[in-house]
C-alpha cells in the first residue's frame, strides 16, 4: 500500500524529498500530513474524522511552505532548529524526547476502541535502522480499548516469533496497562495461580480482566526473553507510535459492521453464478 500524491500537491512532495523524506514509503494521506506538520513545525488541526480527506490540510501546508502564505510559525530550513532559542531552562523539542535504538529491531504497537466498549482496532509497525520494514493491523466489532492494546502487543510478539530476528528487539507501547501488566503484574499473578489476590480474597478481587489475552502474551514472552517491552508516550511525536496509532484506526474502520441489504446478497450470489 502506497500513498499516491495528487498532481496538485507535487510542490509539497518535492519539498519533502528535499528534507530527506522517502515519499515512496508514505502509505496514507494522514501519514503524509503528519510528516509535513513535523518537518515544517506547523500546528494545523487534523480532521476529527480519520476517514475524512486530508487534502485541504495538505494544500494549506503547501501554501505556507511553498508559496509563502501567512503563518504565525516560521517554517525552518533544513539543518536549522524548529523554533528560535528562548531564555531560561532548555526543554526537549516536541517529538525529540524519544529516539529509536540504533542497534535493535524496533516495533511500535497500539490499540483503539470507539466507543469504549465498541468497535476496536489494533496495529503495529516494525522498523530496522529507522526504516519501516513491515506493518499489520486488524480489528473486532466488539472490543474494549484494553483488549485492543493487548491484542496489538500480542500480534507484535507473534510477528517477532515468526521473523526470528538475530538482533535485540524492543517493542514500544503507549498503554501503561499493557506495559506495566506484562513487566510488573503478570509475575505476581502467576505466582498466585493467575489470581490478583491471595486465596483469602473474594472471587471478585481474585479475577483478572482479559485473562486469556494476558496468558497468551505471557506464553509468547516466555519464548522471547530477548524482547524488551517498554512504554512510550502517546501522541508526542514518535513517528512509530503515530504510525501504530494510524494502523489501529485503520483496523477499527475495517471492523465496523456493515449492514447487508437484500440487493447486496443478490450481488454476492451473482459473483458465484456460472
């Protein structure tokens, strides 16, 4: 899957190339807008509806960058800082507080659900030397945000198991529930026979939500001791995290139940007629 740049955005595509971006690796309109926003240091609001066209946003950015349209934020040139230096204690620039490890295979996973509970999606993207090498997504018509976060993590682990990489692996997830659960809570739960509390606690306090998913993740992790699972702040400029978020949203969109009409059923039958 690859984003096809419309002719009306060719100047913007060329500008991205000049910034060192491989525009052939961009897979969606939203991802294109994300890269442009970050590199141009602009703050134009994305459409609330992920399925809405991002062309107006990209066109506005192109007008700012390529034709000098008015903007309260100057567009930096390549090699210059995104913002003028300010007096006082220095703070990390937005999006620069997280860097991919150079010596590891890096995977970002995410999950979403709207409403919660409701239709959910998961996604993950794998990177090597900072370049995306694989990605996957899926969804469920009935889910919760937590089940999708855990499913994204489980699918990332399954991908590692199938790929059998030679280098160390780091999986980043923006869900504290998933990361703390695996790294801190699961060992205690297992020691208690997969219960949250001891034998004297009530059944309600002993039960673990999403137990089957936790057990599947634990089994996968037992076979992949070289894999580290770490937390990353969501929506803070980490490209891999934003990509996983986008994939989870795509998984959710494809899981939305579609009402089938009698005409649809007839069309389906005609496809198989001889």
